[in-house]
């Protein structure tokens, strides 16, 4: 790991996938032969402030250098607080205090808020900032989405770097350019497509990841198994169990997942066609998360159940697919969905309200055979109810 072509969205927009260890090389290249250590912060902000109000005056940006990445401002590092504490030594080595401004994100979905986004904006303007100041996001999907959205807006776009530290972020959320925060109206309802310059991988971060978070990433790998490469089904099963995990296999699986996601994204940067395949299991899963109020079931668990339901619909429509690889992992996931069995009708209603639907019919991603997805409009509520009932029974 990691031998990947970069993800090219347009002539001016390309994401590179590299090893964390190569960060310094990238930095030297980007900043004109200086290493991060060589960069010391400017004594005062390069953005002039109006009476201390963090960067509100538009005039204050007049003298900003628009040049390429020869930034002489410290890096803004937006890092998940747990990750900062668990991997302090490693991070301090690569991002020393003299050339880095640390912003810690409190762990949890609540941080994907307008309030935290605003705090990052204020923080960015409270010190030296130029259009070429790099913003580095270190953490899982929450930190990546939040920091990415801040990077997209600051000075109309700071160069963004992702260092994903959860399996889910490595195989999914750090790839593809989606950034965003939540609003009372719904999850991820404020956001932008904004592609990072590079995504930096280091599986050593995963050594501290709790098993439940680990399984969140495994669900997305299983998804890639069903929509693109069936070999991933077995491989994900092996990785799910801590006793049978190996670094080689992990590297292989991350690499293949990143490749699949970036190929789909490159072909369909705006979610009109193929990108929808990435929603396999998610239409069912989102309904479950909403019904649960995002309390007890996490995203990966909801998607795991959602894939079982989507495969059930696929079979009912005549496709020859099996949920055996998923059901074999039932004891690993240990999902208790007993509380939702009486909410089947409501779950189907929630599915009809999914923001990705068109023309009032649910567009479900189904699987024709392992590795071959298709998009199918489904209007038959009973079919969806049966799929939920089957899933609850199979996981009970
Ligand atoms: P996801 O990537 O699944 O969207 P989050 O960003 O919400 O996840 O992170 C999930 C949880 O895992 C958070 O509590 C976060 O602090 C924690 N976390 C992230 N990376 C690591 C890591 N490498 N080791 C331990 N905990 C981590
Ligand atoms: Zn997902």
C-alpha cells in the first residue's frame, strides 16, 4: 500500500493518494523545497483584523498572496480531540507547534455543526492566513467533513489535506470531495463538493480504533464487495475479526476500496448516475438512523442492516444474490434491532422521504449479481416492508 492513481475530477482538480510517511516530500514539493519544520509562523497575522473581530472586514484580504503553495504561514491542523491525545507524539513530530496551529474538534456528530464550523473560521482568521495556507484534517468522517467545509469556504478555498484515522474515513469519506455539516433540517444538509489536494494514509492510526468504529468501515468495504469487487466480501469478513486481521490484507483492502470509490467518483463527480451506486444499503440504513434519532445505531450498523434488506429486495425481483457473507457476521456486529420491529411502516415512510428520491418513487440500489449493481425505482410499499421484516428476523 499505497499504489494508486490520483483522482482527477478536472484539469485543475486532482487528489493524490499517498502514504503519511511521504507527507514531507509532498510538503517540500508544494512549498518550494522547505520542510514543515523550516516554516516558522509570522510574528503577526497576514490578515489585518478589524478591532480584533476575526476576519470580518472584506478589505482585510486585499494584500493576500495568491501564489501557489509557497505559503509561509503555519498549517491549520483541524484534529479530532481523541486522535490528538492518542497519537500526540506522531502528530507533534510531523506538525511541530512552531509551524502548526492546532484546532481540536470535540469527538462526536454534534461537532458537525454551524457553531463548530464558525469556531474554525474564527480560529483561522485569528492568526496568519493566506489563500495558500494549508488546512489539514486529521480524524474520522466528522472531522473530515467539517474541516473540509471550512477549507472550502475560507478565502474561497484553502488547499485541503485529509489524514483519515478511522477505517470508514480511509475507505469512504475522505475520498470523493464531499464536505459538510448538519442542520436542524437534516444531516449533511449544508455542504459543498471540495476536493483535497491529497489524502494521506497510515494504518497505524487504526491500532487505537474501537471495534465498533472499525465495523463501521467494514460495512462500507462490504458495500464495495457487492457493487464492484466480490473478493472484498471475504476479505472484509476476515478483517472484521481482530484475531484474523493482518496488515497486508488491510493495506490491500483499503487500496482496493479507495480505487473503487475514486473510479466511481471520477466518472460521476456530481452524483447523477454511477455515484448513486455508493448508496447501496444506505436508503434503508438512513431510515433506520433517522428512526433511531442517531442514538443507538451507528452509520455502519445501519448500512449493514440496510444491505441485508436491499439484497432481499434484489432477490424478490429475481436477481441471484446472497446475503450469506453478511449474515455470517451477525455475531460480530451484535445488532439488536428488536426495538424497531414494530416501526416497519414508519421506516418505509422515512425511505420515501429520502432526499435522493426523484418523482416520489424510491430509487433503490439493488444488486443483479455480486459486483453488479443497478438502480431500480420501487413504489411497492409492501415489498419494502417485507424486506425490513426479513432483515429483523435474520438478525434476531
Ligand atoms: P467516522 O469516521 O466513522 O465518521 P467519527 O469521525 O465520528 O467517525 O469518529 C468516530 C469516533 O472514533 C470518534 O469518537 C473519534 O474520536 C474516534 N476516533 C477517530 N479516529 C480514531 C483513532 N485512530 N483511534 C481511536 N479513536 C478514533
Ligand atoms: Zn456510508
